[in-house]
């Protein structure tokens, strides 16, 4: 994956919401920012593996709003 291209799609987006998404396995909840760019809204979810042995990953997901 080209991470520069992946994250660059967020340039100019405005943060319009924030909440925590429950981890389905009962571990840490994931901080989630709702971003808006034009008419499109996406969730930017900050997550990591439970072992803590990675740098983490911010995932861009379509909202249900």
C-alpha cells in the first residue's frame, strides 16, 4: 500500500466529530474522528495490535451517517 497516497486523500478534510468505537474483543476502545470533505464523510480510526509491537495504523472508513 502506498501510505502517502492513502493518507493524502484526507488533505483539506474537516474534523466534524469524535467518539470511541468499542473493540469487539473487549480490549482498548479505538479513538475515531469523523471527517468531512465536500459532501463525503469518513471515519478515521486510530488502532493498533494488542501486543503493541507495531507502529499502529489509522484506517479510513465510510460512515453510517
